[in-house]
């Protein structure tokens, strides 16, 4: 699963490409890791949110542990209780330049970067919500991997064309699920 991606364009470039406003003072890294802020296009503007929905965990004695960021939502789980409210009410776009997958044998894995040929920036389907733990958070939506990626991973981010972005953001949940095929 994708737990690292790059977004190498500035906030103004992202806002211009997605034809939205940019919130002031956004500061995010070029390489995005779970639990850190990334840029998200939601509600007509580019905003910074923390990557990963917090999942509350308990220790062996029932003590509350630090939440774990859930960074990926599988398309076949979007209507389950953990994701449903965000999927129905708060879909977003996540600007991405490349995403990374671990490749190779265990103990000797390397990072391989994937992207779209000829594209410096593209949109990945996402969900967002407000959390008590980290404020606004987002996750990437994952679908079955392209056949060219089969040897590396069976899942990949749902990449949205310009035309599909509107359906993802404004369409019904059924419209959005249809884009996951």
C-alpha cells in the first residue's frame, strides 16, 4: 500500500491547476509520510490536513495507546462504518506527483516511484474528516492495481482524470463508487 508519496508543486500551482482558492500560510514537505500534513483540495480550496484517519488502540491491559494513522481506504470498504460518513459527505482530491512502493525481497527492499507519464501533478481520490486527535485528516482511496503493477502490489491509489474529479467531489456515492471500477 502507498504510505509515501511526493507532491512537488507549490500551493499556488495546485490551486491554479484545480481551479480553487488556496488557504494562506500552508507549509508541507515534498515527501509525505503518514501522520504529517499534506495538501488536500476540499470544499473549493487547497488546505493542509494530517495524512491518516486516527485509529484508537488499546494496550494489553486496556490502556489507551497513541492513535495509528490509517492512510489508505480500500474501495471495497468505503461503505463500512469507519469510512461511510466521510465517503458520503467529505470526498476530496489529493494532489500527487509520484507514489512509492517497496520492491524486492524482504530485508533488501528498495523504494520504487510511480506516477503518470508526462504529468507533474495528478489527483488521487481521498476522504477527509475532522478528528479530535489531529484536527482535519485525510486518507487516500485505493483500488485494484493496474496490471503493470501486479508484481509490485495488488493495490494502488485511485487516480482521477480531470472529468472524473467533478464526479468524485460532487456526485452521489454511487457515482463515486463507479469511478473505483
